[in-house]
C-alpha cells in the first residue's frame, strides 16, 4: 500500500527506496545521486529517479495525481542508446508503448494531458502513426502538433519578395528522401475534452486591426496553431553540449506545459528523462516534476544542467541530496 512521504509535498508513493532493481545500476561515485535515492531539487521540487519508468510510475506515483506528462520515448528506429535496445521487433515495441501509456492513464488527473513527442527515420515513416493507433486503445488523441525544426519560407510582402531560412536539420544524402526537419507531438487526454490555455503560447496578430475585428483578440494574440517552430540551439560540440542521441529542446516542453495552463499544473511527469529537458522546462516555469531514466550517464548530465539552471551545487542533507534554490523566471 502506498503512503505519503512526509518529507515531500509531491503526490508520490512512499519514501525514496534504499534499494531497487535499477538502483543497483547507480554508481556510488555519482555525487548526490546514490542507489535508490532520488535526485531532489527544491523550489520547484524536481525528483529524478534512476529507474525503469514502469517500476517508477507503478510504485511512486499516485493515481490521478499528474497534470501534464511531457515525454519522448525511444522511437524504435535503431538509435544507439547505451542502456536501451532501440531495435526490438515492432510488435513488441508497440505493446511496450501501450503498456506505459496505460500506466500514464492511471496517474493522469481527469483533465490531464500527455504530450508525446515522437519522430521516425525517412526509411521507416510509419512509427508515429502506428504508435498513435496503438495508444488509441488507451487514450484520446486531442491534438496533433508538428514540431518544425527547420523551415524555409518565401513570402511576398508589400510587393517585395522576402525569404526566411531558419533552424537546424541533419542533411540526408539521398535521392529518395527529403531532409527530415519535423517530428510529431501527439496531445493525448483521457476523453478529448481538456480545455487549454491557447493564448499562453499565442502568436501576435500581424495586423493591429484584427485585434479589434476578431472576438477574443483583446490581448493582441491569436492561437498559434499546430505548427510549432522550435529550433535546436546552436552548439559547438555535441559530446559536451548535447550528449544525447535524441533529445528535444527544453522550449518544446515549456510550450506544452504552458498550453495545458501553468496555473493549474501541480505536477509534471517525464517517464523518459534523457538529459532532462522537461526538467529544465519545469525549473524555468517553477512547476514540480517527477521523472525516470535508466541511463545514469544521461541523468548525470541532467543533474549538471539543472545545477546550472538553479545556480548552486548539491548539498547533501541526510539521505537525500538536494539543491535548494530559486530557479528564477
Ligand atoms: C528519446 S530519449 C528522451 C530524451 C529527452 N526527452 C531529452 O530531451 O533529453 C528516450 C530516453 O528513454 C530512456 N529509457 C528507455 N527505456 C526506459 C525505461 N523503461 N524507463 C526509463 N527510461 C527509459 C533512454 O535511455 C533514453 O534516454
């Protein structure tokens, strides 16, 4: 039976365990992140566990307690992760996806949102569609968002030809396939009726006259729509600046949480933490997060990035390593 943890205000089940299956994989040399313990950052509370998310969600997260899940699972396209085999048979992968989505369903609040980022490789473009069809058995697909990583736009404005070429993409040397410059963000909810804060990520009207013409346009913003241009930041060295083969920019998670409505977010969850971009978004927005990741190297990177964000090093307190700081705006 789960019981509330008196040390924490997050609706998680039980105290940090001393030993878990995954805990045995945690190296004791990882400062502030020892076997079975959570990495714990306060203000907002950010708990990252070195643990399989199936185990973590089942044992640590109370039913109906999570407002928003922003996550990106492995895509089953042969990415070279260190602790996960991304080449399992498709049927097994889809079954696995449905299973963790079922766990998410259990812990989501009735008006909660799952933002599921998923992409593919040009030679295997069905993955996102197959995943969406599989999750259809568990959740309702409320919105389909396109994450645009790079775009070239030509436009005529006041009789002048203009163009814009923005973002980054990985060029593909192929006569068959286009460079892959987008991924999906599937917005799943329990029943498809969750109200969103569309203007929290709204776009300004191009023409001021529209502000008065359109009902509800009082603050000068309109719904951004479902094409989101979110570029990766420019980096010098992949190995040190973005040491993960399949991460998303923190801005992606930030937009999802804002769209759900920051004011009503008491807890965010990321079952597949990677290097912690959803956690960084939560630190920026000041909302609590619980997350799981099986690779201790990625978690170590997540910890460093959060430390940079909160601007303090870890100070161990009893069993729990903590960073206590105000992450600011
Ligand atoms: C696409 S990546 C997530 C990247 C993350 N969104 C970021 O921006 O850094 C998927 C991650 O899931 C982790 N993973 C795979 N199976 C897992 C499991 N059962 N529980 C927790 N993490 C898992 C992998 O190690 C990998 O880091």
